[in-house]
């Protein structure tokens, strides 16, 4: 039986300093066949020249007008010929043996299961994703069957940030489940590229995108269980962490989306959020939650950012 073709999609924006390392980390993989699809999302630097100097028939370069990471990844998905798709950010690295390890794992799974691996942070600390019903996974952590991405319509181009969270929820809503492999597959250089969308979102908070996300998925689940649990952990982590910046969003935006209405699937959840965000002082509620939340649970919440 022949190995399935894997398409590696690399969205790039002003990534001339890093893109060659990212592409080379893919070409150095011990798995074949592969195709590398670099999608230049309207760069104004010499990203094009750097990629074109890479002499490999496995690498294809495409230029498109700037539309954000979601748009660039969808552009790559449309041009991918592989049965499986792997996303690599232009300033990150795919670790040696990643593709062979994850494709072996993927081929052992059912049609509705998706392989995810461990990753290394910028300081080489190994990170293990939380295998939990509410957890969201970065797009570069999974080896996606192309049919799964097609089932959900790829990435939502209205989401300029948190598109990984939105994709995960979409896939779970369509019956897909993520299965963890023991392999460490990726090197994540958080903040390496100052022009990345992640750094831009860190500098400039834009709650309108999150408001769009909450509105879109508020009524996606028939039984509301997963979404209710997600909010429960989101709120606990917010208060326990003392995150006053995100609390501002919780107080002024979220209650309008989840307050009890005829369209809200969980009236109890609506009342809790409405009451908690508007009538209970921040420090008081945080102190109360700390007193009733076990230390182990607090550490788990902070470790996985849930």
C-alpha cells in the first residue's frame, strides 16, 4: 500500500527572515510523498525571493492579497492534492520525523479521529495538549484528513485571531475527535516574528472578533454541554488568574450574548454569567472561587489555559 500524499501548507506574511528554515524543516522530513504549499499573504518584504531560491520541485509558491491567516490557509487547502494536510507557520519548525510519526498514528485511527502531537515551546520546554472536550488545538499541532477540513468549510475568514479555537469547535460539532500521540512534532517560536498576527493581537485587543465567535457558536450544540463547560472553565480561569483585561470583556460584552433569552439553550448558564459579570465585585468573586476551587484544579486550568 502506497504512502498517502501529505500537503504541508505554510501561510507567510513578511516572513523572509524565517521562511527558509520552516520550509527546510519540512523538506528534511523522512516521509514521502509530500508537497509544500507556501501561501504568501500579501507580504511587502522579499518573502517571494527567499522561497524561490529554494530549489525543490516539492515546493510551490503562491501569492495572494492580504486576507489573514485563515484566508491564507484556506487558499492552501484549495490547492492541496494530499489526502492529509499539515499546517506549519512560517516562523516555526517541523521537528524531525514528525510526518512519519503522525501519519502512522493517523492511519490507525477511525474516519472521525484526528491525530495531534506534543510540541516544544521557544525555550525547548515540551508541552502536551490538554486532551479534553473543551480544549482547542493550534492548527499546526494536528495532521488533518483533508475531508475533515472540507466538511467544516476550512477556517472562518471572519476570524483574524482565535481561528484555531473556532476550527476545533467546528470539527467537534461535526463529530470529529482529537487523539493524542506520544510524538513531539513541532517547534513553536511564540513571538519570534513581531509582524505575526499573534503579536498584533497581543498588542491590540479587539473584542469584536470574539463577539462574532460567541454569537456564531452560542447555539451550535443541540445539548449545549460542551459550550457550557467551556464557559465554566473560561470564567474560573479568568477570575483565578486575576486577568482584569479579559474581565473587562466578560463584564461589558459577554453578558449581552449569553444572558437568558429564548435562544439561549442554557438559562442557568445565562443567569450565572449575567449575575457574575454585573453584580459581583471582581475581587470578591475571585476570592470565593479560590476558596472553593481545589489547588489541583487551579493548576490544571492555568496550565492548559482553559
